[in-house]
C-alpha cells in the first residue's frame, strides 16, 4: 500500500517538501500514520507547534491583502487550473484516500471527483458574485450592495471525507478572494498533504502560493488555536457535536463566524407504495457505505407495518451479499472502521441492543481473520419501538428498523432526535411526498425522496439543523459565508435629503 504514498512523495514528509506554510519544524512531535486496512505504517508526519502555526497564519494574512485585489474571474482561472491538476491525479489521490481511511476505491475516487466538481462550480461562481440593487426613497440617490473578501478562512476537517469537505470550502473561498488554512484530521493527514501540495504548486505559478496553507497536529490543539484566533474571521468545522460546540463557543466569544457540519442521525421512511427495489438498494448504500462512517449514513429506518417483514427479509438478504475486506480489491463493498475507538463504539452499542429491547437481525460481530481488527459486520437491529440507542449517533454500520403506521408517525420519529442533517422517504404517493417536504415535514437540512440520505451533489448547499450546527457548505449561495456584505448609498444630487423624511436644519 505504500506504493501510492511513495508515488505522491509522502513516505517521508518534511517541511521543505510542501512549502513553508505546509507546517513543520524539525524536532516537533511526529504523527505516525498507518492504514486501517492492515494497520501497516504509511508515513511519519512532523506536527506543527504553536510557533509554526502563527507563522502560517501570518503568511495567510499577508497573502490575503494582495489576493483580495485580484479580479474574481482571474481567481477563478487559478481554481480551474487546480481542478485540472487534481483531475490529473484522481486515481492516485483516490487510492490514497482509500488506503488512509479504509473506504472502497470507488468511494475514494468519488471523493476526489467531488473536489474536481466543486472546483468547476467555483470557476463559474467567480463571475457570479452578485449584489442587489435597491430602490432608494431619497431623490437622486442610488443604493446597492456588494460583497468583499472576508479574510483567512480556517477549515477543520474530519477523517471520513479528507478531501471533499475541504474542497467544498476552499474552492469557494478562493474565488471569493479569501485565503485558506487547513487543519485536517490526525487520522487522515496524508490526503491533506497531497492535495494541499497540488494546490500550492498551481497557485505558485500565479504568484499566490500562500492562498492555501496547512497545519497538522496529533489532536485538537491547533483547532483550538484556530477557533480563538481573531486573524481568522471564519472557521468551518466538520466533526462531532462535542467538537462543534467547543469551536462555536470560542469563535462566538470573539464574535467570529462559524460554519458547522456536525453529527447526523439520519432516518429513511419507507411507505407501503414504495418501489422495493429502489428501497433496498438505497438503504443498503446509505447504511453500509463507508462502513457507516458518513455524517449522512442511514441509521434509522421507519417502515410501514404493512411491509415491515418483507423489508427486513429482503434487506437481510442484501446484507448477506455485502463483501467485506480489503477496500482496494474489486468487488469489496465495505472496508474497515477507522480505528480501535470506532470498533469499541460499535461493540458498546451492540451490547446495549438487547438491554434496551432490540434484537440483532443481522450482523453484530467484529470480524476475525482479516488483516486488521477493525472490520465489523454491518448490522440490522429489529425494534418494535424507538429505543434509547436510536437517539444517539454511533459512527458505525448499525441500522435500527422500526415499524410505523402512518406518515405522521414516521415524520414525528424522523424529527425526534437532536441532530438534523439528512432524511429521506420512499413513496410513490404525491401527498406523502409533499407532506414530508413541507414546513411541517422533515426538520433536516436535506430531504430526499426515493433515494437514501447519502450522496449529496455539490450544486446544493450541504448542511443541517439543530445539533448538526446549521452551517452550509458547497453549492447554492453558500459563497456568501466567505464574504462580507456592504450596503452602498450614493447621492448624485445637490441636496441632502434624509431617510424616513427626517428634517434636520
């Protein structure tokens, strides 16, 4: 597996290999990176200390002062070149993502494709950073709004999407005129190093290498520094609700901006008129993909009582066909969990199932005999009612299946958790569909019909409500979070009329 690491120049990472703002000081702590596939060592990555962190931010602030003056379409052209450079390395980067996180190769390459797609999206956006023109109530006045670059953007990413989520933020921020400082997960630093290196190399040819920076550590220390840093006006953080609350409180204390994409305890609703072939395929990918380690993973299924037994029978048959093992091998559908802590979380949840009134319908075991102890069986839990486990998010492939009697009951149960990221319904009934999508329907940031909860496209703003944090990344008008709005008023007359008819003389 080291072949892909060596091919990208990552087997021995030094400060000189990735430019002065990549991190690093000799003598700093070293992060040992291994693959969850077989637990073999991949690389030794020197960590940043506080002094090198501050140098990175200082450089980012300095580069921002000039980068913001570059016309947005010119910034977009640099992002276009970055997208093409990532496209040229798609296979190697996709394989690196798989080796480092345990995703199957198709998902690893798919994630890199997301980075390419958002770069393409951002290129078009660079010519569409529009402001509104408003009608002034004052004679001979013009009023409009415009958007200006915000400053260095801090991006904290999780292990499960070590490339795509950063790109959602970074490509948009770059065309908006911002610089980007990336703090990746300690469980996936090599993917970050590789992509950041590509971006800096392209940016260097335009004279703006420092638009993209990277700091790596072996825990949350640098993320905490970033949250408290007044030089960074906006911090985008992806991770657990606990982490998000910490970031939000610190950033909020200094009245900075946060973009939070946190936990997701996602549900799908299956009505009796649903196309069962779509249902089984959609639920299988949604619950098993990335070994249940997506924030959009299906964790709860509310199935109409009329088809509950059929659904369980067909889903168990589909689960029995899931090939578990080396994610680089063609035909494998599920790889390992990311680390031992994730396995312990899986085992703890399984141990509680019977205690809380549930029943293991399929799976429930850690798999022995594979190259590492991080492989588990995708699990279906049968429950006659909601059990306490279902309110929590276990980052593992565990699906709870509960019978319901109506659309109203299913929607109420969908909404009855602290998180609010993604949701879905399978139905052919227009009334059920519209009820699910209405203001009194799903309370999640994403609502899908006749598909699972995973697989967001880059054109739509991604994020959720409640404990998910309320942030939005990627498409739609999420670009506004990376810019500051300015309302402009111009008096081109000879008088000085005041608003609201106020007279002061």
